[in-house]
C-alpha cells in the first residue's frame, strides 16, 4: 500500500485504512495470546496443578477425548478430607473421656549400704508395683456437650466435602461441554479460514490487475 501511495495510485486515506486494519489485527492477536494464557491457568486449576505449570499436550483434539475426572487431585478436596479425618479423630478422643484413665508403674532398685539390714556394707534391693485408675463420674454433662459439638463439626466438614465434590463434578461437566464446543468451533473455523484464504488470493490477483479496490483486499 505504501508503494502504491508513492506511485500516486491510491490516496493517503486508503493507506490509513490499511494501517488501522493492521492495528486492529495486532490488538486481536494480543487478546488471543492473553486468552490462551488464561485458559492454561484455568486448565491447570482444574487439574489441581500450579497456575504457572507448563502444559504440553500430545496429539491433537481428535485424540483428547476427555478431561481427567479424578477429583482427588484437587487440593481443596484433599484439605476437606483432612478436616473430616481430624473431626473423626477428635470425636474418638472425646469418647475416651467416658472411659477410666488407668496408670501402671513398676520400679526396682538396690542400694549399698543396705537400708534393710542396719546399713550394712552390702547391697539391699527392693521393688514396687502400682496401679491407679481414675474416672470422672459427674461433670454436668460437659463431656456430652463436647461430644455433640464435635459431632456437629464432623457433619459440617462432611457436608462441605460433599458440596465441594458436587461443584467440582459440575465444573468438569462444564469443561467437557466447553471442550466439545471448542472442537466444533475449531472445525468450522478451519473451513472458514480455507475459504477466506482462497477469497484473499482471488482479490489480490484482481487488485494486481486493477480489477478490484484496495478496500476489497482489506475486507
């Protein structure tokens, strides 16, 4: 277009239109690159990986039949499962408060001089065995309240885990749908690109022969 302008075939306004189209195309490229990076972040999040983790896909869309559906790789599921396990353990500890505490000890010693024989210069020995049991009989139902509290906490953690699993399952279904839509869109767009390339070549040839306007080539 600049060459045509230098030869006086077109006006500066026509060159300006071409520059505007070029700027629009560069802006579209920038948006596409940003969208691609964001899509990689979302895919890594769905796969339970770091956002910046490198993605290297093998094959093409025809071989990528599905997205991994293993919810166990999601960090939030692992965290909630740990909360449920901790809640169950705390409940078992609370149940232990209803049981007696039993302690057993045994000792053996010898001494010189012998304290059991007038402190004669000889070894004296002795041993002891003891057992103790302790049990709380009444606590104004403090243990019962604590046990009920832990049971509610365990149920709440279980509900959160089930809710998270349902939400992730929904995310996976939505991701599959978007994936299939992208495959269809890619196929349709590929056909459109081929048609547009043929149309562009035809208009370039016509323009070179003076049979078409520059605006036709730009469009």
